[in-house]
C-alpha cells in the first residue's frame, strides 16, 4: 500500500543534522518511508502538501489515558487531597467500559493534536489495549501495579501481570506493545519492584514508573530507606536501559550519574509538575549535558488538563527559561527534539520513529501553513514550539495509515465516544 | 439593532458573585446587554447557543500589535541581544503600511481567539489607530515615546503626542480610545515622564508604561537614582489611577504599598516574562491581597509568540503555582478574573465591560461545548483555563456587533492581510 505526500512545502526531518527540506515528496510504502525527493510518483493515494509543514508525529511518553474522564474534576488542590478526595473515589467507579471510552477519548484528542505514539500506565489494561488497538495509533500499554507493602497484593499483582502478558497477543502490525508499570518506589514494596524487574527481564520488556515527583517523596525516602529514590532503585538493581522514570523533578548530582551509568530514561511532564506544584523543575540542562534520553509527556488529563503536546512544548521551554533564569536554555529546537526523537529514544524506538528518514516507519503529521499561528514564517521550529497549538494539525499518519485527514478522524467514532464520556462523567 | 443569543447552555457571567447561568437567553440592543432570562424574543438576528458556553470577551492589557510581523524572528536570546541584533534593525524597516498590516494581523489572531479589547503601545500610532478602527474591536492605542535623555527628543515626543491627540477624532462608537505610552523609566527622562503625566492629566488620559520588568532594571535604577523604579515614579508624582504598569515582575513590599495608595494598575505578562527570563514572577498573590487591579497581557508576538489569552491564562496559573510552590494559588477562577473583569478594571472600563450583566456593553464570546477541550464538563471554568485554547472560540461579539461568526471573520479581509504580512516578513 502506497501513500505519496506530494510537494511538501517544508519537512522538519528531525534527522541527525535537523535538516529541513523544501518542496519535497515523501513516498510511503507498507508503512515505511521509502523515498524522499522531487518528482516521485505512485499508483497509490496522493496528498497535496504544498501548503503543509510536514514533521514526525509527536511522542507522549507518560500518560494515564482514561483519566481524561476526570479532566477538570479536581483542580487547584494539593496532590494528597486531590487523590484522596477526588481521584480515588472517582476511580472506584471505573469499569472496563468507562476505561475503554476514556482511553478512546484521550486518543482522539492525541490524534487530533498530532501525537502518533503514547505510553500509558493505568488500570484495566485489557480495556486500554483493545481500545488503543482499535484506533491504529502506536503506543505502549503498561499493566499498572500497586501493593502498598501488602504481601498478598504483591503476589496477586505479579499474577495479574503474568496474565496480562500471556493474554497480550501481538497483532501483525506490532503497533501496541506491553510494558510493566509498578506505580512508584513509595507505593510498591521492594519485593514487588524486584519481581517486576525479573519479569521484565525475562520478557525483554520496559518498565514505566513514577520516580522523584515531589520533594515529600524524597524526604520520605530518606527517612524510610536512608536513601533518595533513585539511589534506592539503583541499590535494588532496578535501573537499566529498560527503565523509564516519569517526572524525576528532584535529582541529585549523584543520582544523575547513576541514571547515566544504568542507561535509564526520563519522561518529563512540565505542565503536570507545575500545576501540582511538585516543588522544583526537572533538571533538564543537567540531564541533556549527561546525554540521558529525555522525552516529553503530558501526564493524564486530570493533572494537565490537556494532551496537546504542542502546548506542552511551549510550557516546557517557558518553565526552564524561568527556572534557570536563562532565555537561551530549552531552545525551540531542544524542546522539539524532546517531543520527537527524544521520546523515541526513551521508548527504545529511535530506529523506528521520531524522525522522517528513509527506512523509518511513517509516523507523520501535516500542519497547515496557512494557520495564523504559522505566519509569518521566519522560523518554523519556533512557530511550532512557541506559537502553534495542536489545532493547526490537519492530518495524522501512523505507520503509513491516515488516522485523521483534514481534521476528520478515520478510525474513531467521535460521536459515540463523546456520548459515552459525557454519560460516565455525569455519574461521578 | 438587536441580537438575541438564544438558549445559551452556560453563561459565565463573571458578575460579582461569579454566577453561572444555564439555559438562558441574552438580548442585546444597540450594543448593550438589555435582558438576561428565559424565552426572550427579538425581531433582530438570533444565534442558537444551545451547544455554546457564553462568556465575556477576553481583555489583553499589554500589547505591541504590529510586532506580530516579528513572530519567531528572534527567540531563545537574552533581552539586550534580542533588541539590538534582531528587533531594532527590523523595526527600522517598518513604515505605516507594514504597521497597518501587522496590526490587522494581530487583531485577526485576537478576534479568532476570543479577545474583544486590547491595549497597544507602539510606533506609527496613526496607522495602528486606523487599522484598529477598521475592525470594530474595542481597544486603546497609545502613542509610544522614548527620548533616552535627549532634550530635543523630549520636546519632539511631546509635540508628536499633542499632534496624536489633536488628530485623534473620536468616532461615535467610542470603541478606540487614546493613551500615552512613555516606554519606561529607564528609556524616558524625568522631564519626558513629567510632561507626559501633565498632558495625560490635562486630557484625562491613561498612561501605559513598562515598569520593573527585569532585575537589571531594578539594579540600574538603584545605582542611577538611588531608588527602585516604582519608588522613583512615585517620587516624581507619576503614579495615580490612570497609570498602567506592564510587567512589574520585581516589586518590594514598600512598592506594593505605594501602588496601592496611588491607585495605579498592573498588566501581567507571564509568558513574555518566562520566555525572556526576566528573573522572577510578578507577585500575583501579594497584589491580589492588596486589592490592586491586575489584568492579563500577552505582550507582543515577538516575545510570546501568541496572542491567545486562553493559553496565557494556563501559563499564568502554572507559573504562580510553580513559583509559590503552592497548587492552590492562582486558581482557575482567579486567572479567568484577570483575563476578564480584572482587565476591565485595569483599563478603567469596569462599568462597561469584563462581565455579562444588564447594562454592560455586549463584548461576548461563544465557545463550542462540543470541542474536545470542553468535554467532559465537570467544571467549565477549569476547562476554559486549563484545557481550552483560543481555537474553541467560534463567535466573537464586540459592542453587539459580530466580528467573527462560526470562525468566519466579518470585518477583516484575512487573505489580503496574510499576503501583506508574508510580503513584509520576506523583506526583513
């Protein structure tokens, strides 16, 4: 199956040299970028891109998709009250059906705003998996685990995780992959973390875990374990290149060295961290200097309250310029890298996605250069990061398949999803 | 002339009690909100609002409209290099024609994203004035002044200011009003500031001035004048209720007391301050506690790079939660107030705009409740501030006149404006 993106006005390749191509064709065959050049032809579908900026699809490395059901349900509250008074009681009302539609609603927002790959961690993983597969987006579904130190729960979580993996039948596209998602070092026992790591190593899987989100977590860890969270994870042999740590707002120099040595990766969630006032900005500059892979995430809609990575890129740049008191830090190009090739590295997919290069999978978005936010065009990377929002995306392609064309979704029944989400929301 | 907004699903009135009305009609006659209630009728135009959230138009209290021509032209640079290497050389190429189209382009973006009142300070005020009037938006055009301590320039600026006021013929709508815009206490001599204040008092005009944007400005002021900038302005009798200070990032307790006593007002520009790393957040909580009027501004597109106040509200909330390390500060309602009734107070128009109340002028926007960002609807104020972007605005009304309906602009020839902006941008 072929698809030709014809006369692309600009292609932000995000390749090694960050090359920007002008007036270029992109030929996609069987989901793979086959050719980049002029005057290419095809017997397949052609999209006229003469008014389009073409770039790699955005990669959202940390999410709780179905929490889109709780968007706006509790804001402007401290994390502990927010969880205890709002989120946990609401989550008690979830079932597979509501998780399915919450997931689809989140993916709808993502596809509309140019995200082509997600990494989720939540409940009812089976429902998440089947919802995600139905959309043909790319992503990772983690089976989320918490034992709060209860040994019976440890055993049941590991049993459930094994079941999740056993039932996880790969389909031929391989678009959705499994992960394991122990919630955090403070909600999971050492036993659960060790057993999860063993299971992950046996199955060659990545682990997605919250680490060092708040100052309180650091203080509690030192009090309980005599170590900071990353030191503790290193101590129990948990850190390796298959470990993805979400947040990591509070890292000591020694911890950054431990992360570097282990090969672990970071998902940065600037809006969520600012909104929940987690007490400090993730040390982006230090992590970049150490060449540790960092990607961007929105976190769930309950703590952001948007899944639009275009907006997230701007907040990311603003946060670090403010926190470092340096207008030159977190440049537009740096931040665009986080949301594309950086995210691909975090997810271990840098050979497959994150840039537009021959041989890579065709995860590509088209942006309308006639959108007010893209005019004037002194610097299109700057326009993408500082001016645009996800609403300037008009076409989203994953693995060569069009999931949205001219703002019309092709794989999600938007009307039904919205009805179901409204119905569930009215009950909580 | 009548306009009836029929069956509004929700009306965020932003009145004193922040009342939210459901299933309400709004009758507008000759630009004024005449009735709020059920089953109203009209012989005039009717807009069906059963899927709309209806709210006061947003108010942008600090802008340099025509700098939309320089959006993305210089980013990720320190303020001094940005001005010297990028902005000043580019501004040298401006003329009335380019300022006209830059202004129209900015107003286009504002109307599209729900802004109904602006406050501008720039060059070529005549061109700004005529462009703004042609759109039927509400706003203030300030004649911008700088003398850099040169007495000849002081005289010529005051002469030009007089001429600007003389030529400023009010039209019958009174939508566009004049202000005086001495750039700042560090670029204007004491003589210029005093003469400007005198001229403003004589004509009962407001003054729009940059104050205490960067730490360097504070340090330089103490060195040169033995006083901080607000102390200095107070000392020379410059502060009163007709003084609007943009930025005000760095304020001492004493300065906050001086502002309070004088009645002066503040325009807060969070994105611009973060992007340019001005060295600290405006003390929002302290200013609110002192009940000093504070409004929101985007600053110009060269330092933001967006004029979308929906996005600005989110950045504002995030900044203060982060800076104060407090998730409860800068709540969604607080921030919505800044962008509506707060802005009206700053501009001295709290009796006319900023809320939807009988007798006020009809500056109203309609938001599509079927937009993904507005679903689910646990809390519409939260959705507006944390989830929505300006792209969910579909209709913008100023003084009872529709400037955009279903995303179609009615007073601006979008195609011509875009062509002219692209043409000028290609020359710098």
